């Protein structure tokens, strides 16, 4: 890693953190799953073993990340999408 480059991490809940550079999107579970395409995407990710449930509490959001293997992983979190977005420092 080059000097002066800061790596930011996003805490998704419990002991799970992801590198902010791999973030594709942060989504509200209630509003995003209204669309059938989103529901289909989540179902395909689940079938493919690419869903990580961060907590056993009521899920509020999901975060899509592109891993180093170029495969996407969907993290289901009990933390709201608004809170996760604030944690990234983007707002």
C-alpha cells in the first residue's frame, strides 16, 4: 500500500467490517425489496451462497460489496441504511 492512502472501513454490525473501496451500494431493505428485480437479485445471491447475515436481529439494510475475487457479496445488517451511509463519511 502506498504512503498517504487511508483505507476506510465500514462497520456493519457485530464483528463485521468491510473495506469502503469494495462498496457497490447500501440499500434499505424495506424500500429496495419492493421491486421484483431486487428481490430476484437477493434470491440469486442467497442461492449462490453469497449472502452473509451479520446479525440475527431484525434486518434493516443490505450492503453489496465486490470482493477481491471479483465476486459480489451481500451483507444483511440490522443497522439502518442511513446510519451506514453516515458511517462512510459520504454525507
